[in-house]
C-alpha cells in the first residue's frame, strides 16, 4: 500500500507554501539522518497550507528588510547534531501532568458554572487570533474559488485538509498536525468518521501525530464537547477520531506555551478500535539564526528523535 506523510501547519503567518513544504520535509529528513542514520530518505509528502487564507502577504527572508513585520526571523536552520536528544521523563513530569489535569478539570467546571466562554473568547482574540477566527461563526473569509466567495472561516480552513485527504483514500497515511493545525485536523477527522457530517466508513488514517497541540486547553475541549452532541455526554465526547486505525501520538515540549497541557490521554478516550492518544514528551531544541529558542517551532518538533523513529517505522 502506498505511504504518504501529510502535514498541516499551525498558528500565525508563514512563508510561501513551497518554502514551508520544503522546510518541513528538510526537517523530517534531517531527523531521519541524524537520529536514525537514514541518509537522503525519500518519501511522499503533502503540505496542507492555509496561511494565505488568513494573511494577505506571506513572510519573507530579505535581510535588508529585517525591520519589516513580515520578515521571518525564525526560518528552518539545521540543528547541531548533539542538540537532538531524547527527552528523559522524570518524577516531576508525572506530578506536572497530574497537576495540569486537575487545573484543566477545574477550569472546565468554572467555565460551565460561571459562564466563562466570553472571557475565553476574549483571551483567544488577544493571544491566539487565528483560533478566535476559527471559532467565530460570523467570521467569513475568501475561499479558493475564482472569484473568491465569502464563506465561514472554519469551513474554509477545514476544506483545505479535507480536499487533501479524501483523494488519498486507500493509501497508508501519516497525518502530522502542528499547533492550531491539530484542532483543524481533529475536527476534520471526527467529521469524516462514521457519525460525522462528511462520513465515509471506509476512510482511514493509519497514524495521527500531533505536535505542539493546544487540544488540552479547557476552551478547546469545551468547544468539542459543545459540538459533539451525538456522542454521549460531557467528556465522553472527547475521544480519538474513529478513522484513526493505527495510532495517535501527541508529542509535546514542556516549555511549549501553546501545548500547556502536554498530556492529552487523561482528556481524550479511545475510539471504537481501542486507539487512544499516547503522550510523548520531547525536547524541541529549535534555535533561530540569532540563537533565539522557540520550543513551539514545527521544525524543532519534526526532527526530535522520538518523532524521527516514529516516521522511520512508518516508512519501513
């Protein structure tokens, strides 16, 4: 069966699609080379790109215009080989995971009791603008038609992934989703499932991979619970998508501010195939050309030893 890796990017503006796709693929190949000793790995890769639907102009790398707000100061750069190390889980990680689970449960309860949705929406609008647009049913953006038509933003962004996945039916797919892309991916995979609005009982995703995911944030979980009224009550609606047939692995760096809740297993139950999310802490050691760390950067996640080994096993 043919194998394909599909990537969907996350929050904020990005460089042009061909550049971003090249950098994602280079990151994966670098990880396979340095972590698994697979030189010049060849694989099919598809980039799902939606930044141009929310931003009029892409980021650029012209150093003569490094004062421009569109200048990209955090491009793909190779990592020092010694910096790619496996994360060693410790006792404090277990304590932190339990504490975050308690905080998440408390926040869910407070939100329900004191109607904190408006406050959460305000915070999203200030901090995670793209996500606020995604959850706003009144927000319309241009779609891919010519001339462009104003369509609900959420539908436009989901269609980008649906239109990439549906033609791949029958192939063995690894879907790697980063940041807000994990929310789009989760929603789309649930909709393609047996009870979803776009149901296709024969469609499967072999491996669902989330990196730097905000799926553990109380507001995000609350939105899923509100929308999945056909699937039980409360937390029972939070589960692995039915179309995931092999594994769902969530990779998170504990210093990543977007993946504040690094452990999703205590939030998302198994699907009918008994597939449940597995959490794996990693060390995202991305450094910009000016040595600025970013523990949320996709390139850093894509070349972590843990994810490299996962991709190696999938391709082999």
